[in-house]
C-alpha cells in the first residue's frame, strides 16, 4: 500500500489553480474551506441558482457561480454534488464547458467506475475521497489534524494528474493523516460494500435488532437505548483507538467472555454468504443500476423507507433522551448544515 504525507506533496501545484467545488454540502463545505485555508487563492463554489447553500458559502467569503460558469472558469473542478445526479450534471453543465486539459475530480468513484460519466479524453480525472464525513474533514483540519484520504487517477491526460491530486489531497488536510493510493474500482466497491454491510446497513440492523429484543422482552425503552445505541460509540471509540483487543482490554472480563461466547452466535459464519451476495450485486453493477432506476423514478421506495425508519421507536426514545440530557448530543457528530 502506497501512503503519502504532506512532505510528499507539492501544494503549490494546487494553490495556483482556479478550483471550483460543485456543491456545498457535507464534503463541499469542507473541501472549499480547507483549500482556502491552505492558501488556495482562487476557490469558488458552484451551486444551482435556487440553492439555499449560496448564502452559506457567500457568508464564508467564497465566490459562488453556476456549474456551467465554474466549468468555463476553473482549472480543477471537484464534483461534490450527490452521486445520483452527477451524470446529468456532467452532461448538461460540464462536458461542453470544461476548459481543454482541465482536471475533473471526485470524492467517490461511483460515477466514473460504473461509467455513468465518461469523461472527455483531454481531461485529467482523479479522486480524492476522504475516509470520513465532511464535517469531520473540516473539524479535524481546523484543529490542525486531518482525515485519511484515498487518491486515485482514472485518466491522466496531462501526465500530471497524480501530482495535482496529491496536492489537492494535501490541501484539504489528508496529508496530515495519510493519503492512500488506490483505484476508482477498489475505492468504489469497498466503499459501497462497507456502508451496506458494516457501517450503515449492518450496524443499524444490529442496533435495531438488539433494541427490539430488549423492548419486546419488557425492558424500559430508555434502558434499551442506552445499551444498544448510546454505548455503541463508546465501544467503537475504543476499537478505533487501539483495535478490538484494546476494547476487550477496557471492558470487564465478564463482557469479554460474553463477547467470545455470544458474538459468533448472533453474527455467525452464514452472514458471510449473505455479505458475499451484497458484494456480488455491487461488483456486477446491479446495485448501482437499481439505485439509478430508483432515482429516475423519483425515489419512491427510498423515501418510503426513510419515513418508516423515522417512525421507529428507537428515534422517539433517542429524541426524548437528548431532550432530557443535552450532553448526549453535544459529543455527537451530527450534520447540522445539510440542506
Ligand atoms: P451532500 O448531499 O451533503 O451535498 C450536496 C451538495 O450539492 C449540496 O450543497 C447541494 O445543494 C448541491 N447540489 C445538488 N445538486 C446539485 C447540482 N445539480 N448542481 C450543483 N450543486 C448541487 O453531498 P455529500 O454527502 O457531501 O456527497 C458529495 C460527494 O462526496 C459524493 O460523491 C459522495 O459519495 C462523496 N463523499 C461523501 C462523504 C460524506 O461524508 N458525506 C464521504 C466521502 C465521499
Ligand atoms: Mg464510505
């Protein structure tokens, strides 16, 4: 594995360039502000004319343009609008407006790897994908640290795409934590698998099953919430800090023994066969095809699932506890700037 740090990057390669960041959501605000604070003098944010984020970006002193204007102006265009709309954005606003030899950049490999976007041949195409939420990319940078990022090049028209990408990654703070070389395919498929099986899908399903088991057995929902939701962060923090052994060292011997005897009963070997099915659907392109079909239809089942999830008892109990004990939310990473 190739890992780069700030000392390996020539940040002047990016500081001199006109950089357009498309979108000012989770990743967009972090990239734009970190680039500017790293000394890039020509950073603009591209948004739709009716976007509520225009005020926020201008409030930070950033120039705002439309995507078409930004594409004509910029040397580097970082696409940080939602994945499901990137192909339309590229076809309608970028393809015919990007300068000859400009760089087109992404924070996720999906659009390029699954060929939803086929970039013009004269463009450099690279990816700088932070391995963390945008709000952490900004807060870590602001305290002098950084979030690790993945760097990949899909198209190297100038012969310089890697070095420009490395400079970009360093300027958003990635070089303080580690810039890891990869490919669009590897980033995209592992990212989709991780969020579906472990991080988002796997974890929320595990949490819900635990919460429901306790509540259905007659225990107080507040107790179930503390056990199965709240404490997850404390346990994960220990694993993050020093691995699984570090967590097991910190919990009681009773908890550690319970981990060994009951963990594999709950998540047994058969889970891997189902995870493999999830991975197969990602690799074959089926997952992305289904998601894009869902988006083209106006996201009916996605929105229905979101409503059902919001009505789950777990959310009600969580809201009540955060109201009673505001400190619960104070330490949490909540994305309050999303529009
Ligand atoms: P987001 O939903 O938080 O923000 C999207 C932004 O794009 C908003 O400001 C929205 O107003 C704007 N936007 C939407 N459509 C637009 C259009 N047609 N033209 C211009 N602007 C438009 O998105 P996000 O979660 O920051 O994701 C952006 C990219 O970063 C995606 O490729 C995603 O996979 C990647 N990524 C996200 C995270 C994360 O922490 N959220 C982590 C790693 C990579
Ligand atoms: Mg991810």
